C-alpha cells in the first residue's frame, strides 16, 4: 500500500490548458489576462464587488489589517484556535490581539466570550471560519456594527460555504481567502482579498504592488508596501479550478459523509465533526476528529506506521511560542481551544483521495481505534 497523504489536490479540468496558454504567450508574471479574469470570476462567485489576487492567504490578511490602518494601541479580537497567520500582522503592527475561546462542538469562536471582550480600544474583529462549519458571522457582524468595529472575515477554509443563502467571504468589511493546495480550490500558492468598498480595494492593490504611483511618477512611492502580486500562471490555475468548484464541494461532502457513516461505531473513542450546527452544513475543509481516550500522538503514530498521513489541530495562539515572545499570555486560559489542540487530529480528505484509499483509511482507523 503506498502512502496516503493528508491532502492531494485534483487538477483534472482546464488547468493544463490555461497554464500552457500562459507559457505559449509569454505572460508568466503578474501582468497577463488571467489575473483580472480570476479576480472578477471569484469575487462574483462569492458575491463581492472587488477582489485583489495576492501571493497567499497570509499576505491577504496582512493587507487587510494595513488597509484598515491598524495601529499600536488598537485591539483586535480573534479566536485563539486558528492559524498563526491571523496573529502575525497584529503583532507586527504593534497592536494587541485579544484571544477568544472556541465552542467545543463546532470548534468556531464562542460569540458570548467574543462579545465580553469588546473594549473602547477594539478596532477590528477577525472572524475565522474553522475546518468546515461557518462561524456565527451574522451575529458577529451585528455586534461589530453596534460597536463601530470593523470585521475582517477569514474564509480561507470556506470556499463556497453558505450561511443564510449567502456565501462565506461576503460578510466582513474585508474578507480573505487562501488558495493553498489543501483548500477547496488552489492556485499552488495564492490568496485573495475581497471587499465591496472601492477605497479598500484601491488601497489593497496599492500596498500589494509596492505602493507604486501612476503614470510618469510610477516609481515615486508614498508609503512602504509589499510585493504580494499573484502571477498569471497562478491565476490560470485558479480560473480552471473555479470552473469545478461546485463538483469539488459535492465531493468533499461525500468524503466527509462517508467517514461520518463509517465512524459512528467509534463514537465511544472519538468525537466526530459536527455535520450541521443550524447555521451551516459542514463543508469538510479537513476531516477533524477528537480522541476521547488514547493520546493523539499514539493514534497518529499508528496511522503513520500504516502509511496514512495525519495532522494535529491548530496550536492555540495564546500558547504559541512565537506569540509568547511578543506578549505575556501567562494568565490567559482558554480551556476549549487548549483541549482541541491536545486531542485533535485530521485524516486524509483531499479532493484527490480515491475511493480505494479512503476504504483503506477507514479500515486502518477502525483497527487502530477499536
Ligand atoms: C490556510 C489559511 C490561511 C493562510 O493561507 P496561506 O495561503 O497558507 O498563507 C489563513 N487563514 C486560515 C484560516 C487558513 O486556513
């Protein structure tokens, strides 16, 4: 049995055709027709006016905070249970992250805890959708509006997910996506910042393009920017992937539902991901599980011995060594997110997972956990 990686993308549509077109026409840089096409098609799909294609989701987050002019003294409320990319720009810009605990079943941010942490210094709420279920984005946006706070919506794991018939990524003042190969659609590396606000869009474009000027004064830059430009090659991949997104979502849900069904018999030893929380139906970005008894390392080691790839859950931000280097988190206690880290792991669920491989994973999981 060959190795079953935790993720393999599926590149069976027009990917090769569009990428070949870039090479045949010499348009391989961030100039080229696929970028605008991809920006327009993706922002239209999500239901937003503007989209800026960038190098990755982490860059899109950094831009979002910069566009909203995050400054030292400002506070940003965000879940502790998320990727490190969420906190890096906050700390770099000298602002203060305020961490919120998770719900034990959906693994998304606990809205009561979030609400209690608003202060006059709160400038932004970073709402992150985790693993497959949307966070309570409607409530979060209402709370933010009442308190005159911006919302950045991190929908990096949520392409095509819907809440109240609206796509995730269409709620925040600014929203971001990633197109890393484990996301629902990929550009290899890549990301996008979406907004309905033309001023935010223009600023994001400007900062991501070295703050270059216009026309004659192009090389006179009025601020320090970044080169976060996506290439035509990446956008070509993205456009071909986007054409298949509805099928991809169906397939991811098929994989998730299959595991759900097979693992019902293991519910004494593992907690399965929640299928539907009344707000959204799980889109299974990853298929995450919580061990109820066995140490998670032991399970992962057994599966690795059987050539099955797994990953641990996110390390909560308040216990991240990198975060502790920049702020004192010693008094912060967020028991649910700490518990998720201690007990959580996810198993292969990429779009390229064959039925044969999934059968093998199911069989090995049952034998390891029985
Ligand atoms: C993947 C991810 C990102 C970062 O995207 P990259 O393209 O890997 O930089 C940001 N936020 C969340 C929630 C993610 O899952």
